């Protein structure tokens, strides 16, 4: 039996068509910048909530002040996936969860960390299979899932109320739509010059 396992391993090693193990590379500078920006959204959102409370988001709705920054985090997570890779993003989600817990106002720490971890992981799970259909489609779908998860979980744990829910969803949607418009314009510009 040991001999047959060794022969099988040898045959696999000699087969030039076998699937090769991917070498993990460090993210390029764009990936590092995107990851850093993504991770910095966590303390920025927590500081905004602590210092500014609720802010208007349009149509008479208000939301906790970190809403726009959390919307940006969802977009940056998707861009970090493209520039830094899946492993780097999963690591950044872990770092973000820890930062979210330790840098948030104590009353918001658990809500912030739990909402961040769940929403960003759900965004990641939706984004991955949709990448093949295009960045913009994947971003819109994954951000929709992520912003809903973040909104429901954060509001339930932080305030035990969904009074801010329409504002939370609207504020995060503004950021997703703004990013979508900017990325679509950049893509068209790149295609026009190519």
C-alpha cells in the first residue's frame, strides 16, 4: 500500500499537466492601499457614530453617522479582493472585527464587531461566485446583502430597535451606487483609451 501511494505521488509530481499549487504573493501596492483604507473604515465609522450621532441621509431619514463609511467599507472590501486577493481580504475582515470591538464605544463594541464580521463575510460569500459575471454585478449584489445584514444586526444589537433601518439602508445604498457610477465611468474610460 505504501508503495502504491508513493508511486501515485511520484506520478502526480511528474505530470506536467497537474494542477499546480498557487504561490501566495504579497499584495501589490494598490492592494496594500486598498486593504489599509478598508481596515481604516472601521475606526472611522465607530468614531463617526460616537461623535456625530445620527445624520440625515435623504428623504427625511436619519441614520447613525457611520452609515456612509460602512457603505464605503463594503465597496472597499470588494476592491481589496480584486487588488490584494481572497486571503488578504479574509485576514482584513478578521483584523477589522477585532478593531471594531476594541475601538468602538463600549456600548457599541459588540454590535459593531458582530455586524462587521457577519456583514463582511456575507458580502464576501456573495461576491466570490459572482466575480465571473463582472465586478460591477458582483459588487451590487454583494453590497446589497452586506448592507442589509449590517443594518439589521447592528441596529438590533446596538439599539434593540429598527427605527434607523430605512436610513441605514439608504445611506449605505448611496455609497454603493456612488461607487458603482465611479467604477463604471472608469471602466468606460479605460475601454475607450484601450
